[in-house]
């Protein structure tokens, strides 16, 4: 009976392939087939594996890791410069922890299979786990960073750095403080990181959920439609106003007049002078929320002026941000132009950082609903990787993927034991050293290995050197060779590689 | 109708709670209820969240992270010392990638819910993803490390460092080389790391799958029972021989004679002299596999002698290792004793590292089944964290969780703007600096913040200092205060914190 089931499943797979069905669908059925076969104890399916990483994910090889480490280093050292602690949370959360936090994006959450026990989901961002952490540990004040992978079942566009598994680098400040001081620091951080990474010109768009809500109110949007109209506005960075307008009116049932009034506002962007103008706006100035938001926006710009970064900041009424949990300031950093002369292919431009204030999220986890004001920023590192990778490729710079200082080699045969003894001494002294895993490797092969991997030194043991108590040290770049007394070898290697 | 469903579900939850059902079960039904309510648009369930991380997982707060970073640093610097590159792979793999690799442990794999598209599972270890990576990229030679979280639906025992989400730190060498040279390096690495972390005395048990299989053959175990009897032997580190024997005979249908012959072998452990003796053993010496394994074991011990580490190595015929994919040398490091005089509570002793040779795994992914010999080691870091955490608690050492060098403070009111200007200068110069997010913080509160968080310096701005073009620098530990010219402040802070 089981074999019949396997045959039926094999037939299903055959038909799907013949019909050129959706590859995901085929992969799924093949997987079922393999599992059935595995249970039957046959292994004929073994060679039919689809050899790939899951859709929307990728491996990082040593070169990509080197680039990743560089970007992380710049970001994390900025977070530390601003006095942040670091935390980590599990990759999955109770499903209910994520429920009701992401609005229309909730459909993109990965759930785990119900294998008995709790219902779990992969984290969608690092903000909700942070809020859960604060509430669970009853922490009110904390400045922390968190660098980790998050998961979204989105349509991947990997060449533009959009993945289903991707890193976020988050910095958040929790606590009840005087207005806009931590908010301004978050923007300073984005400015420092994007400047440091030298990704080209950028602008940081800023808005406030209270200004948006006030604007919706004075434009005649019914309260119940605020969030969904906000989602429509959020699309303005990707699609033109006409399309957004027709979504508002057609799909979401907003009156054409209300939509047009929104249309007038969302084209506005500027600096302090725009804030001043809107504070005088006949409608907006009458709305309590908008007035609060505009007042804080003014204060924010004063602080940003002290930080000397207003040149890259744009108060932009079209900025909405998709996530449900924001309550105050929101912001998003966008790269403006690539240094396209240095690149072979132009890289698409897009958002590389975003964040805002979410004063209600911690309260959603608190048993007594106590407020836990927070503001934070998330650096979208994958897009930054893509740019750094393409730039590196264009530059033809060669990056080393190991830190090995010396290869322990021999020119003659039968010296494996001597090589092992020497390398063991070097390892124990903290020297980064390798050998080739051959009994009798050719000297040429050993030297070639150094050239390929960038190892700067070769320590050569030979019969004569052993008698003399020395090791021949070869400098790969210059081909120079010097005899070094064995007891001085560690020190000599340290001196000669001190720049590494 | 939907409301009726919610009421029915609420009733289910109520009954489960009344019956004091399994908390996992309750959590699951509560979660369903919340989701149903969320869909209905009610939010009365909001405050009933179970505020916890999923079973078998934990958060790492700043203190735990500091300990984690220390352990990682020791381990990763060892891997780099041995010339390893680094890679990273996705947290989930196609389900079929993991199928048939883990024997009886497969039931512990976490599957993702089928939400359309590919069937996915969370990685169970880093070895199978590495083999998949090698095969997919047609890489035959590589020495890499990988530090990442893996997932097992095991019964957690968190106080003993057994989690469902835990880090593995893996080092592997892929490639066809002369026998036992890379294998010996893996053992050297375990020795270096455990010595470096100062976890107390340890022993590294070594065996070989070929010796085990040869032993099973000469003891009269039928071929078809090799793997399952191997699984039984694997339990010998936790349960006594009598129990293992009765599992072999009772559950697995092995003859009592065969079991007893195995019993004689598995109590053997020693060094070179035991290897020599078994090479003369009337039965084993006649078995091709065992002979091969013993020959290689002898070679391994010769190399380990050159590395000077045989004192901590024990050739142990009871060592089996659970995973299916091993084909040659296997090993496991066990902590022998805690320095219990320094600890308040004794920590349970157990395996902290393991590994072995798996020459067939890459071939399972290769379309042509080409062999891809590999050997590697995995450091089980959670147990090490547990020990380091408890040790730190006992020592009362205070660890800093930030690296902040200076707090920018003021003694008078209305100096927020001046504080913001100064801190911005410091950040731009790369100084790690903080301010309190208050308009007019009290000096005492600012000094207390430094005491609590270990910030060594305070830069105090005041009206007089501003006029004089100086900043008052206070050294927290000594309470000493010096006036520093503003243009020298960065340099002065650097000098005074150069030990940090």
C-alpha cells in the first residue's frame, strides 16, 4: 500500500513537470515524494535533490562575509559610540506575540508548523521582540542595539537586495524623556552611519504620525480609514500619486474631494520654513494632533541644527511607513544617487534605514497596559551589502578571506613531523599559521598557496636548518629569505606582520 | 457565526485551564482564540498574552551578551589562528536537504508551516548546510568556520545549558588529503579552545566509526542492525551498560551473546598501548574495517603526540555519536570536574564539543554522487555559557555592558543646547559619549549614572567654562576635576581612556 502511494506521488510529480507547473509547487511535491521514499527505505530519489537555498535566501561565502563584516563594524561601532548595550532574542516568538502589530503586512509572517506545543512564528522585525523583552523584564529605560536576521515572506528581488531572510541592525531608546532628544539622536546615528559607509548622497525624510493623522482628519478621512489610507500614502515612494489616489477612492472608498486634499499636502517637503508655514495653516493649526506633531517637528529641527545635519534632512508629508505601531516621529533614509561612474552597472536606489517613535507597543505587552515610550532606527543592511559588493567587484580590490600570517612549509620530503611540531609551537604562541595537509608537498605548491590566499610569510624547515637550530623565513611579496633562530621566530613573525 | 466560533474557542480555553491541562496546550488554544478575536476586530483578549519566550529558548540581556562575546572571541580567534575562512547560510533549508541525515534524531527537526511554496525546516546543525554549500558551489577544498544558531525540538534542560535554540561554533576541513592530518588539527583546536576558556579539566574521547562497525561485525551484529545498535551504544555516557544491553536485546532484538561481546569491548579505553593491543586482537585484526580504523587511530595518536596533547585524549570504544553521517574518526570533549570550591552551586558536567569525519555527506548532495571528504568539530557553546555565567556570578566581578568613555553633563540649567553641541563634536571625533535625555538634569543624577554604568569621565559644560573656552573634565573614580581647553578635549579623553 505504501509503495502504491509512492508511485502515485511519483506520477503527480511527473505530471507537474510535464505541465511545466510552478517550480515551487514541483519542489514541494518532489520533497513529499522523497520523504515517502525515505520512509520506505529506498534511496533512488537521492540524486534528485533540488540543490538550492530556499527562495529569497542566500549563502554568504567568505568574500561576502568579509564585506558584511566591514559594514557591521561601521554600524556597530556607531551604536557603541552612542552608548548602547546589546541584546539578543530568539529567532522565533510565540505567534500571539506578533499578532496585531504589523497591519496589512501580517500576511508576510512565517509560521512554524504545529508539531505539538506552542504556536510559533519567525520574527518579522527586531522592534516587537524588543518591546516584548522590555515588558517581560519590566525594564522602562534602556538604550540597546540588536543585529540579527528577520524573516518576511515577501516577493524577493535579490539583485536589489530584497530578501526573505535579511539582517536588521536596530538601535532603540526606551524611556520617558524630554521631547525629541532621543529622537534627534536616532537621526544623528543614521547620518553618521551613512556618511561613514560612503554610500553616496542621501536624504533622510522625516514626518510624524500625528501630523499624518491630523492631515487625514482635516482632509475629511473618516477615523476608521486612517490606517488603511496611511498604507496607501506609504506607497508614494514606489508608485505615482494618480495610482495611489485611485486606490484610495476606488478600493478604499474615500471621497474624491478628501483624496484631492490629501494630494495637496503630500507633495509638500522642506525644512523649518515648511514647519512654520504649516503651523499657520488654517486647517492643520486647528487640529490638536497635527499641532502637537508640528511643534515637536520644530523642536526636532532645532536639535538637528545643533548636530549640524539638517542639510540631509527633509520634512516630507508623503512619508507614511507601513508598520502599525508608530505613534510619533517617523523617518526613512534614501540613497539619492550612485557614484555611477565607478560602477559598471547602475544600482537601483532605495531606502536603507528607517524608524520612528512607538510609544504604545510595550504597553500592548504589559499586563497593566502601562505605556513604554520608545524611539528607534533600523538599518537595512542587505541593500548596503549589495552596493558594497558591486563596488568591490568594480574596484578589483582583492580582499583576503583569512588572517593567516605564516605557512609552515618544507622543501624536502619526510618532514611532516617537523612541520607539525613547528606549527604547534606557533599556534600555542598565538601565531596564525597553516600547513598543507600533505605528507610531502612540493615547495612550489606551498608557495602558490601563499600567493592565492595572501599569506605574507613562509616558515621553511629543512634538514640543515634543523641542525642549525634556525628556520628559513621567506617574505612572499619580495621573495627575500632570512634565517631566523627558532627561539626568535614568533617575535620575528609578529614584527613582520604587525600591520595585519 | 464567527462570534459563535470565538465563544466556543473561549469555552475550550476555559475548560483546559480548569482541568489544569498541559501549559503548552493551553497556550496553543489561547493563541488560536486571540487570532480569532483579532480577525473579528475585538481586542478584549489583548491583556491575556502569555509574556514569555518560546519553550527552550531565552533572551540574552546585556550581561549575558558580554559573557557570550568573551566566549565567542576565544573560539573564533582559535578558528582564525588555524586559517579558517567564514561562511553563513540561511537559518532554514529545504526540508529535503535535511531528510535522511540525522537517523533517529530527525524527529527533533523544526518544520515551517506550509504557507504555499517550498517546504522548509530550521537547520538542525551547521554540518549538513555546509555539505549542501560545498556541493551546490562545487567546492572540494575549504577550511571554514561558522558560528550560528541551530534548532532542535528536544526536551530542554535550561539550567544545564540544553536549549531548543542554541549556538554551534563549527570548524570543518573539506578536501582529499593525506590521512589524519586535518583530523589531528580538529582535536588540537578543541584542546586549544578548552584550555583557553579555563573551564577546568577535560578529556577528549576519540573513536572511529570503522572500529565500531568492525566491532559490531565481529560480535555478531547483523549488518542491518549496525546503525540502531550504534545509537544504543551512544547512550552509554548517560545510562549504565545494563540498561543499554537490555535495550539491545529487548527492543532491538540482538542476541544476548552478541550484546555481551559488545559489552566487553565498550569498557575499553586508553591510549597508544590499547590501539596496539586491539591491532593484535584475534577477532578485530581479521576485520578489514576495524583494521583500517585502528591503523588510522595509531597515526592520529602519533600526530597528537607531536602536538603534545595526548595527555587529554582517550581512545574510548564506548564513544559512538548519534548522527548518521559520520564515517571515520569521531570525538567528543567532556568536562571532568568543576572548580567547585569557586562556585556556589555545582554545575553538571557534560559534553562541550564533538565532531568527526563525514566522507559521504557531500556526496549525498552531489548530482553525480562524487565523494567530498570532510572532518570537523562543533563547540557546544551554551553549556560553556552556563559555566561562565555561574562563575561570573560567584566571582562578583562587575562587567560593563557599554563602552561609553564620557558623559556630557552640565551643572546649571538651560545648557541642553551646549551639551548637544559638545556631544555632537565628540561623536564626530569618534569618542563614545552619552548625555541624559533631560533638558535640565541634576548634576548628582548625571554622576550617579556614571557610577552605575561605569563611565569613567564626565565632561561638564557651564557658563564660565563656555566663556573661558574650556570644558571641566571629571574623573569619576578619583573625583578629580581638570579644566581642558575645548580643542584638546578629544585628545585628553583618548589619553585618559586608552586602556578601555
